[in-house]
């Protein structure tokens, strides 16, 4: 028996935008580099690309490591997006990491 799980990335992007952030995607090349990383250090890829949430000022988070909670813990996507946006804003005073 197979169960297909669906996550609407387009709507998730709209939720992120309403929170004052932006959902963008890496290049395929950047997504492929994750395959050379040891499994525990890899960030999540979707269709060979890495999702990234960013805010003005250059702060961003790669990989969306908490989205599994939507599928397995029943947490709403809006809650996960709000947590990411809050984490980015909490660190706004610090210079962005490169």
C-alpha cells in the first residue's frame, strides 16, 4: 500500500510572504551539492533544489528542516512559516552569515 503526501509549496510561499519574508529556491547545482554531504549534514531538497526563506537585509534559512512536522506531527504550515520568520527577525541586528 502506498500513501502519497502532498505539500503545496506555492501556497506555503504565499503564507511566507504574508509574514514579511520570501520563499526562494536554489539553483540545481546548489541542490546537487547536498548529495555530496554526509547524510546528517544535508539540508532538505525538493526537486533537486534547496528551499530558502529570506527577509530584507540578507538574512535567510536554507532547507526547511521543520516541514516534516506538518506531515508527521500535524503542525500547520503557517505555524512553521511563522517560526522561521520570527527566527530571522530575532537575529536582524547581527550581520548575515556568508
